[in-house]
C-alpha cells in the first residue's frame, strides 16, 4: 500500500521543526502558526529560547485525527481543536 505523501516527509521518531510540520500539513509556516494560535495544532516545545519543535508522534496523531491531512483551509471555522498529548 502506498503511504500518504505527508507521512513520507516525517521521520519515524524524534522531533520536527516548523518547516517540516507545515509541509506535512500542506500549509505555509504562517498558516501553521495561525492554526497554533487558534488551538487547532498543539504549541511546539522550545529547545532553548529560539528553537521550536514538536515530537513527531504528536504531529502524526494530529494528521491521523484529520484523516491524513488538515482540512481547515476552506473556511471550516467550526472544526474542533486537535487534542494535545
């Protein structure tokens, strides 16, 4: 079975940076941060004062909860937030 293209861009374990997460969800980094602000994606962890990252397991859970992709683009303002782990 062919894997989803979004899953192919994520490592099996470890952490992912905002650019990788935005790519996995198919959005820009600006849109990614808008989703975080709206509570649709969990806030990243901070590694030091400037580095944002997420455990890849959290991003995989978010993708799975959305059926493999995020469908917030077409004005779907009523979609529930994705629970943080």
